C-alpha cells in the first residue's frame, strides 16, 4: 500500500475520499438548513394568518383585541361586576347609585375603589401567570401552534382587567358585543388607548382623561364617538396603534422560536409573565384614578379639553 496515497487495488487517495465526505456533509447540512428556513417562513406565515383577525395581512393591536375578547370569560358585564364587588361593603341603594351613575357619584371613597382595583389586578395577575408553564417548555417549530393561543390568553386577561378598572373608575359600559365578526369602533379605540396607557405610549393617558372629562360633563354619545373615530382623539388612537404594530411584529418575530416569547416591553414565559402584568395594570389604574369621572377634585389641564363639535356630520 502506498503510504498516505492509494490503497491496494487502485482506491482513491484518502485526501480525495475525505473531501468527498466533507462535500457530502456540507450538502446535507445545506439541504437541512434550507428546509429549516422554509419551515420557519411557513410557520411565520401560518402565525400571521392565525392571528390576523381583522384580515389586513399584518399583526396589529386590533387583532389582539378582537381575538382577546373572544376568549370565554373575558367580557365583563358592568352591572354584575359592580354589584358583586360593592355588595361586600355597601347597602343596595349605594350600589344602585354606583351602577346608575358611577362609584364616585355614589360617594364611595377613592381609597375603597383603589383597594378593589388592586384586588382586581392581583386576581387577573394570578390568572395570567398560569400561562407561563406552557410557554416555559422548549417546543421548536411546534411552538408555532401554541403561540397565538398564549398571546391571546395573555391579552385576554389584560382586557378583562381593563374593563374592570374602567368600571371602577367611572366609565360606562363599553359594547363588547361582536357584530358580523366586528366590534364597535368606539369600543375598539377606547381599548387601544387603555392598552397604550398600560405600556406608556405617548398621549394615551391624556386621551383617556379627555374621554373621562367629556363623559363627566355629559357630552353626547354621538359627539364622543365622532371624537374617537374621526375627530380630535382619533389621531392619538392611530399613533398608539402604530406603536403597537411596529413593536409587536418586531418583538414577536425576534424571539419566534425561543423558549420565552418577547412581546412588546415584556416577555411572556416563566415567572416574567407574573412580574410584567402588574406594572402595566398599575399604569392604567394611575391614569383612571385621577380623572373628572373618578375624582371630583381633579385638576383639569388644558389639553384634556380637546373635544369639540367640528366633527359631527
């Protein structure tokens, strides 16, 4: 046998054989990589199709709200909620006043409302932390199937907390009835502003205070709806929605197949879900507890008074 050359019988040099093996491994690796890449692309496309509830071909905050409100048990009946929470502390005539008007009108102290709000936040926080176990386990491509449901549940609990906080701090019932696979645009925009306040998006808290001021002053529903859907508040709604659209797409896909799923400013997964939920709710609570609806002594600032009649047709 030729040393370091050909074997007996005219076999190829070892160097050529090793090169062929290396080329074969490289081709296999390349094929596997290409298939993995195709799988990722298809999974992302499948994810978008699954979560694109409003059918505009993108992931946005409206999608999250629509499918979040479809989760069983997420919609909150204002009358039933206030009745249940206040019955532990007040006689029925006080409760009836709070339901007919709002808790502040019924002379329920802000300390009591704040305490109930904290209990609401803690309850919803405990509920949402149950999602963490499913997200904590590695799943590879299989996770693509579970991600939409996990995100939906997370924001579903956030939307349930939002409704409860709105009702505690004086807002009237919002229409969460789905009609022809659509929710009322006024409701949609109020919830967008609430989620914006939760994440500290610029302008969202002032827009909510403006709405509260209009409601406290008896502004007609038609005028309020116009301000929310095409008038002075609508540009703020659009800015908040744009912020969510950019951040949701970037954050979700940046960690699409990671063990924990980054969403917006926090992370869904493990104990972080439990930690991240409360600060968001507290930000909304902070905004709602000092408005003209919830606090008769609220100091009105100039940019809260921006609703006018120019947008009524």
